[in-house]
C-alpha cells in the first residue's frame, strides 16, 4: 500500500429509492465508484456559515426599507434629497450582489 492512505472510516447514508438511483447515475456519469464520488464531493464543497447568510438577509431587508422610504419621500415631496437615498441604495445593492456572487463562485467550484 505504498503511496496510498488507508481508509478505515465508514459512512452510512439512508436514501430513498429515487435518491439512490440519482446517486448511482451521478457516480456512473463521473466514472467513479460511490466512495470516490463522495470523497470528491466533500473535497470540492463548501459549507456556508449561517452568519454570512444572515448578513446578506439583513442587507436585503435594509434595502427593502430604503425603497419604502424613497417611495414615501417621492409621494410627499418629489424634490427632496432623492439622489442621496438612491446612492445609499446603490451602495447596499452592490454589497449584496458581491456577496451573492462570492457564494455562486464558491458553489460552482
């Protein structure tokens, strides 16, 4: 067994017939046995901390509040400081887009 690490650990996963069929199809398509496929999936996946997701959710909620505030301002006085509000929203929206983009890039790896 030179050059190979001994694998003594074992994982048991329960699946429905449909899930097992899908798993078998994915293993076959990848040209891997089940163990290889699972190890590959584990090594390529990333778990996102809830803190990051909660931060993005909070930013989305703030953006919604800002949109509501702008709507109220526009309805009451169309000429009052709207440009500043829009710049703030654009900044927050850019942060959200960048956060979502980072998650998408990580998922696609």
